[in-house]
C-alpha cells in the first residue's frame, strides 16, 4: 500500500477491488459460521438419519416374520 493518495480512475479501481475483497471476506466468514454450525449439529443429523434407516430396515426385515410370529401367538 502506498501512502500517497491516488487520484483518478486508479483510486476508483482500488476502492472497488477493496469493496469486492470485503464482500468476499464477509461471505467467507458467513459460510464459515454456517460450516461451524453444521459441524456442531451435523453429526447429530447424520446419526439420526443413520439410526432412522437402521431401525426402519430392521422393522422392514422383521416385518413379515413378526406378523407371522404374532399370528402364531394369536392362534
């Protein structure tokens, strides 16, 4: 960075690039906070979905056998 104040179009270009960099940094910080939130809660979601599918597959696998066992017990 040069201490002498630039004049003309160069100053506008520097200002625009500075604003663009600020927007990029701000967006990156926002996405980073979203990533941190997902990192904090993501494993809960993953384990919940995994457990849901696991329990559902167990119920589906035992569904027919379970109904047949219930029928046998009912008789």
